[in-house]
């Protein structure tokens, strides 16, 4: 449940007595209640109340305060200031890492975060951009993404058009544009794709 996930990420033993816990748009002590209230006021309901991101750092590369600041920068970029979130930095392992749990529903209740096919990759790219900006290392992909058979299944167009479409979606993230696909975003991408299918 959301309450258990929030309790886990806010564990005082992992967060230096909760000094490495912060939030946006809500109080971290009552985030589960506030997330549910936001969803109850939303135009669109759904099963997903929140999403959980984990951002890890190379051991010894950052201190806990810098890691927390970088986590805030990632959370702000991913949510565009439109979703409540709780950010924690864990220091109990051999590597410092952040946990970000954000509400699937926007603060104004008009939008839901759509966990579209490439959203995980989009958030990874955002994290990489933030880390590079701070002079930190990023993980190089071990497998070439476009050879993934799942990608081929969802994008049966010619390889060139498929890659243009995927690169366009990724460019939305690089330009810090929306990473969620609401109906307008979907229509925009569909029009772009149709234009490039010719």
C-alpha cells in the first residue's frame, strides 16, 4: 500500500533521523491521505495512486545533501511542479540513493500521469541529464534499446520511422516538455507519427 511504501522510504534509520525527507505539494507525514484526497477530486479516476522512482549514485560520488538536492531537481523535472511528491535520501547502504513517490494525479485534478511504454526510459534520461549537469557518472546501457523485441512488437513500422518516433518521444524529455501522455499529447504524437509515415 502507499502508506507502507511511504513508511519504508521515510524510515529514520535510513534517512538520518528524517533529516533527508522532503516533500512538494503535501506534508510527508500525511502524504498518503493527501494523495488519496487529490485523487478523489480528480476528473479521471484510476487504480494507480502513485509512482515510485529510485535514483542511485556511484559510491563516494556525492554526499547525502547533494544527492537530496539532485533528487529534488529530478522530481521537479519529472512532475513539472504539477504533482505532489515525497523525496527521501537513503544513506544506510554502501551507496546513497533517492526514493521519490509522486501522486499519479496532478494537484489541480485535471491530469493523470500516464505510464506509457517509454516512460521509464524517459525518466532515466531525465535523471542522466541532471547527473551530467552536476558532473556525475551515469550508467551506460548494456543492451541496445532498439534491439529489444518488445519495442519491435509495439512499433511495427519501418525501422527508420520507429526510431524517429521513439527519438521524438525522448526529445520531449530532453527539452523538459511533458513526459505524460494525456489525450492532447497522444493526438500530437499520432499526428507527428502519421506525418512521418509517408
